C-alpha cells in the first residue's frame, strides 16, 4: 500500500509540474472502515497494532473527516492556496 501511495503522489507531483493550477491531490492516512469486519478479530487487532506503529499521530482517520479538506480545496475560497510536500 505504501508503494502505491508513493507512486500516486509522485505521479501527481509530475502532473502538477506540467499542468500548474490544474491538479489537486489529497492523501489521507489509514482510514478505519467496515471492510475490516471481514477478518477474524485476532487478525484485525494484530493488523491494527502494526499500522498504529507506523502512524505518527497513533490514530486512524474517520471517513466522515476526509471530505472537508478536499471540498474546501476545490472551492473558490481556496484559489490562492498552494500546498506541496
């Protein structure tokens, strides 16, 4: 998953450098979803602990909190904002 995210991030940076002003990307961290319910509880907890070790803030994101930043960044109110990392 990290490789795919890095590839997408680099693709977006390349595209943005060629099409300045036309490219936006938001890359949230690990989001807690209901997909994990398909796994045994022991496997879920093991995976959860392994992922938490890799997350600086030591918590998962929530789906309800992932739409506000992209919605704002797509609005005219954010037309002067340029963020790159």
